[in-house]
C-alpha cells in the first residue's frame, strides 16, 4: 500500500515544525509508521522529534558522497527514533540546503527529492509521510510537492497575523494554479496556531473558502515543551486536538476545500479600509538632482565661485536621460552616470549581455535625438 503524503506549509516561524512534529507523534501513537521530511534549508524540522539532535542532511551527505564518487544509501540520510511508550518508531529526514547566501534553497529541495525518489521513498513501508515546507519563499523548488503532485493533501498553518495569513493565501493560490495544469494535491484546510481569539484567520478562511481544521491557542507550557525538544501532545488539551485531526485525516472525513484564495486587494481589505489615493510617481529630474546641481551650481547656472568649469553638455545629457522611457532611462543612468559596464548591467538584470546591448543601442538613438533637438 502506498504511503499517504501530506505537505504542511506556513510562514517561517509560525509553528509548522511544531504542528508537523506533534502530528507525527500522534500518528505514531496510533500505531502508524510515520516519516517526517524536513523541507527547509534551516533543517530544523526534526530537531524536537529527535530530542534536540540535528540530523545529517541529504544535501550534505550527497555532496560528501559525490566528492568520493560514492552512492547515497538509505541509512546515510534516514534516521529513526524509538520513543518509550510509542508502539512505532518515527523516521526522519532533513533535505537541508546551502548555507546562507551560498546557493539556491529551492534547487536544494528539487535535488533532494531526486535523491529520495531514486532511493524509492514512495515505495517504502511507511504509512504516512509528512512534508514540512517553508511557505513564504516563492521559488519554484518549494512548490515541488504541489507542482509534481508528490503530496496528496495539503495543510496550511497560520496564526491571526496578517503576514502569516498572506503566506497561506499564496500557497492556496499556488495549489489552485497547479491544479489547472494537472496537479492533484488537495487542500484539506487551515490550522490556526497560537490562536489569540481575534478571529482574523477564520475571517480570511470564510472569504477564501478554506476549512478551519484546528485552532491551537497560545500555550506557554506547550511552547516550553517544544523548546526543550519534547512533544506538546503530552498535554491532554493539546493531545485531544491533534488526536481529532489525525483521526479525521485517516478516516478521510475531511472534505477538501474548494478554495479560490483572494487577490491582493480582496486580501488587504479584510484588515481595514484601503486608501484610494494613487502613489505619486517620482521623476528622473528629482532623482538626478544631485548630479545636475554638481555641474550647474544651486541656481542651475555657472557660478564664478566654482573651481571647475560647468559642463553644460553633461547637464543637458542628464535632462535628456530623464525624458527617456523608464527601461532606457535606467540603462543610460547606469552607463553614463554610474559608469557600469554592459556586462555588469547584464549581471544585475539577470539577462544576456546581447539584450542589454540592444536596449542600449535603442536608448542611445533616442538620447541623440533628444539631445540635438532640445
């Protein structure tokens, strides 16, 4: 029988790993064989599960093995924890990712899944695979279980905080998009963690058409247990809620949400009145004013007290650059004012140098016309 696969998404720090870990423990207490898969470059999803131990990551192990021309094996990256009183061990994997600023976390997720699929992860004798995913990164790698239907079901974790709900809405919309191109992941609903009673997450859920599956109030004792690498479900009031959710998932009694999500304006209006005032555009003249002043003096005319002669042509050049279309204006500013090379601009814009050369050529033709006709 194939493993049941569930992706758990939410904003960083909102309690995804807390939720995933306690759900893993709940399933294990129900005699289910559970694998918790950490899909965050911080690789801390399974820390509480393994009593504070940080597991070797797929990214690290693959890199080391590859350098020695060796193959990664299951025992290199999959670990088990036998917990007293639990009828089943809990298994854990951390995909990991690059160190901060040294690579693409999403690429690490994709590569990690490639390794796991080669090792036959979806054919293992596991009842439930819980995937703990960071939700506030838009890189496609973090949408892997949705894009490739690797997760049958999706749970969103949020609080009543606007940014946390915004992240949940983004994942809802992403799942809707992938469903239009053949994706099969079903959104089960929303878990409100650290519920303060304000009802904002529930208000959003009603507007977006999402089930609210569980509300976990802020509990200092539960937080302390999590911080000390223990399970919050040891507390009866927490255990009761996770137990109910786990049983509903196993029984298939949760009707998936037919959620549309909200567009940006619908979303922000949940939180209050939105100004109808349109943002005022900045002008090139005001942003280049220091350069113009440096060549003309404060009055815009040559001054007898300046030691350097006024460069009238440069002043006119700045003025003409300010009249160019936005894309051309930016390129000319980088070239003529900041002294950037075309190669440097291409790197900044993440396009080919050939594309930059074409834009520069067009901008210079227009600039020449403006300069000599002004």
